[in-house]
């Protein structure tokens, strides 16, 4: 059963979300909160999240999928949201889930920046059992630099030349101007948040289980190896999986709404954690 | 007020939508915004939400919904090149869903006039629906594509794209770093030579046609077939005297085809001209991404709707 609702975040703003409850199990014991990427990446992978929610639901999990303030069906404008507001929204969504279900096994799964947000929000949540990071953004500044490239491409289409390079765009932001990336208004608030984001420096809970999934069509990203080493040296209970990248958050040239292998491997890991804990 | 709604289509699939109802009551005109393709009811960069929230404040009831296989709705499109799904949409994949939703929307809002709006695939669906559905009083068409997509032509470059790419390659020819890349086998030679070949071929061909004042077949746009289902639906629609607002991005690749192969050919008679308002939006790409373009787009929609609602 799927039930869409609105709930209020910590600022009283309306947040949109959908509960996926397993048939005949109004109160599932196992639950997952899904954290989506932001901006156009979110729109491109929306169907992957819907299908993952339905997949887990069929396996007996209660799933909650929500839109951050300024995204999707939630209230507000994109430019009024930051990484901080998204983290707070995630904490609110977690609390909403606790109130909605009677979970004895609960965690978060996030993709790209949604993975990073999931990790940061999990610091605030004491009763989480697991955090799954699908291709998380480790370094916010590098992520933003990649995003800025879309502005250069857009300038080439509209003006036939690059009027503002990446450095100049950054300067515009720092001067308080708004820049446009893929149709979204970007402010210095988000930029500064992303600039500070470095997952390697973030704390992790040592009693919680983590899964890092790298989605790649080539070799491993050195940044992930470094991140993994940092977590392991910190005695973090983390597993690592490398999955073939079968869907794309950068464009929709190829459509893959059902990455079965990713769904199955994540589910298998979740079940192993659940069974290990209960044995 | 925004309300989440679920509507069953004729196949029993649940379609999810959001209904925007004006706080002070509706002015009697309702707008249904149609999914652009595989992206959901919020549209690219939430364009549909921006439109819906703005015009709802002006008194219009608005519905955005996901057709089957898209967003939160039931159903699934198969994995593969997205163009396969686009071809289905161009041939009317979402027509039945839209008719069912229109029926539901009229009953729910009691709208006296219903207008369909959509970007790209949504604009196509709007025309295919409206030609046979007399409940539709108007269409807001954003960057409609008049060419039928074909899988074997996905990689074939559009004239505008070719020109931009070719010019960028020619500029790189005088850049030492780029030349070093070229001689060290790091360049994508296939893309490079294909682009330059297309560019020079088009330059020569277009010069030839200009000098000979020749016209290619009106049913073929630069080697790609016009979507005659769309064209015939349009002719049937305007024949009934109903209105359409065409919003065309000046930097969209489909703008060239729209202008030369559709507007110049099918929109010239007085009757048709009387039904069509065609507005080119400055600094806009296919998704109206620039902030300036979004502003122009929203204002144009708002003022066109005001004119339509005055006829009530």
C-alpha cells in the first residue's frame, strides 16, 4: 500500500512523502528511509527510488520516501534550501517514521548527495541500525565543480561562448549573486555548505553498520578507497560493494529504472545484518 | 491548497497527481500540465511546479500528474535508450491516460474551460488529445517536437548542435594543449570527424539550396520525418477554431525544425494564424533553464491565460 502525506519540518514547512507499507503488514518491523539526491539528479533517478521502495516493500520492509524542502512536491524554493536544511528535513523524516511504524530494525539508504545527507543526519539519530551509501558525495567542493560544468555547457548553447568560467561563477556566488545551474537558482548558502562537506571528517557511530556501494563502469575511485580506509582505521563497521553503474544521474539518454543487481545486493546485505543481529 | 490525488486509468493503473486549488475559489478555468516524457510531474528543474503555483495564485485550478510508468504512478517503461520511450509518446502513449484524467479533473473542479499544457512530449500529447477531445479549450505548447524520433538517428546531429560543436573544434585547432591531445590519440576521432563532416556537408548543401531557392520535401525535416500524426492532429485542432500558444526556445534544437518545417509550412493561412500565438523565448534552451527564460515563460503563460479566461 502506498500512502502519500504532507508533514511539517522543523521550520513548520510542508514536506511531501510517501509510505510504502507491505501488504497485510500495516506496521512493518523492518524499515528504511530513502534519501534522494538533489536538483536534477533527483528528478533523473526518481523512478529508481520508487522501484527500490516497491522492491523492499515486497520483501516486507516499510519504506518512506520524501522530498526535501525546496525539492519535488515539498514547499519552498530550491534557492531557499541548503545542505543544512536538507539534513534537518531528514532528521524530521526519521522522527516521523518512528512515530508512524513500530520498527525494530531501521536505517537509511541514500544516493549521491542523499547518501552524504543520510550520513550527516544519522549522527543525530541514536536508534538507527544501518546506513547505506550508494555512490555518496565525499567531497562537496569537487561535486560542485562538476555541477558547474553544466553551466559552461549551457553558456555554449545560448551564447556560443563561455562568458563566465568556473572561478568567475564562484566569485559571483561569493558576492551574493545567484547563479543558474540546470534551471536551479544556486545561492552562496548552498555553495558554502557544499564547500565544507568532506565526509572523511564526519563522525560515524561505531555500533552502527554501514555499507558503501560504489557504482562504477570503470575502476575504483581513489576517493572511495581513501574514505573506506579512513572509516576502517576508525574501527567503523563498514562493508564495501562495487556495483556496475547501470543507471545515470547525469543524463537520461539511457533509461534504467530497475537496477536489479543494486537492489538485490543491498537487500542481501540488509538481511545479513538483520539475521546476524537476531541470531 | 495542494492535494495529492490518485486516479485510475482505463487499465486499472493508479496515476498519482497533485491538484492545486486556489484559496479564494477557482475562476472556472482549469489547466492540466502533462508530463514531458520520462521526467515526472514536477518537470525539469521543477518547472511545472513553478508554473502551477504561479497560475494557481491567479485563480486557476491546476493538475499535474504522472502518466503510467512515470514518477509515482503504476506501470513501467522498459530499460533501454530513452528514445524508445519518446517514440511511444510521440505516437500517443499517454493519450488515453490524459483523456481519463481530463474527465476526472472536470468532475472534480467543475472547470468550464480546460487547457492542456506541456513541454516537449507533454506538448505532443496535448495536441494528440485535444484534436479529438472537445472538452479541451486551449493548449499551451512548450518546445513541441515536430520530428519523429528514430533510434537509428539518435546519434545524428542536429544542425544547431553540429554548428556549435564544429566551431568549438575549429577553435581548438589553434590551441597547443588541444593539439597535443589530438596527436596523442586522446581525442574522440569518430565524433570529431563526424561532426566536421556533417558541418561542412550542411554548409555546402544549405548554400546550394539558398542559391537555387529550392525547397526540400515538406514532410522531411533535414532527412528526419515529420510526425504526421502530430501535424494532422494540429490541423484538425485549429480547424475547430480553438487556440494554441506555442512557446519556442530560441536555443532549442527542435526550434529550427519547428520554424522551418512546421511553422513556415502549416501555420501560414489566416485561419491557422488566428488560432496560433507563437512566441520565441530568448536565452532559452529546451528546458527553459535560464532564469531569464523562466521569467519570460511564466509571464507569457499568465497573460495568454488571462486572454482565454476573458472569453468565459
